[in-house]
């Protein structure tokens, strides 16, 4: 819990700094890269979380792995080195992206489908979502074969379930009563 609050504080500070320097979008791309790299690489995640590895080693390794990032992002890595807080790097990156989206009035719509969406279907979904929200929308497609067909749309705290599995469940409840 404390690390989550710390991650939010770091993310807010980095967002303010990057926005004042006019590089907030570049830093957002860095944060997305950092979050996906740490999340997708178990060895890197274990390396960052390991308390027996010296922070100097962590900093040099992370600066080497993320050599192409913006100077503000490198400054964050150095700050985490000074404060010995590398274990919250992924949380900071995720929170930064969330705060960046809020600042730019962007909302993520999570669309769960049985198969991956093609460009035509994505365009139709974006057109429909545009009628429901006045924010800029980005789509995150989640593939879940268990829904059989149709889709589940989640924007913020609202959810619309038009999946075949849901319809079958409703029918099952109606028939059992």
C-alpha cells in the first residue's frame, strides 16, 4: 500500500517535470516501454525486486537496458537509485501513463472478444464509443475464447456485456426458474 502511494507521488512529480519541459508524451512512451518490459521479462522483474543486489548495479543495468529513453526518465532512474526504490519502478510507470491519459482527456476502452479484432471491427467499435463518450478513446483488445462470441466493452466503471456466453447464462437462469 505504501509503495503504491509512493509510486503515485513519483509519477505525479515526473509528469509535472516532463510537462514543464514539454516532453510528457516522450516520457509516456518511455513509461509504457518500461512497464511492458518489466511485466514481460521475469528475469528483469526478479532482478529489480531482489534486495541483495546493490542499487548501483541495478541503476547501471537499467540505464543500459533503457539507454534510448528521455533524460527525464533517466533522471527518474537516478532518483530511484538515490532513494533505493527500484522495486516500485513498474508501478510508477503504470501510474504515470494513467495520469498522462487523465491529463490529456484520454480514456481506455477495454474490449474483450473471442478472437482478435480486425481494423474494420475496431473502427466500428470506436465509432460507437464516440457516441457514448466525449473523451478521446483508445481501444485495448483482450482476447478471451470463453465468451464464445460477441464482445464485452468496459469504459471506466461502465460495462456492457454482449457476449454469447452471457446470453447463454441469462437463458439458463430463465429456464431454471
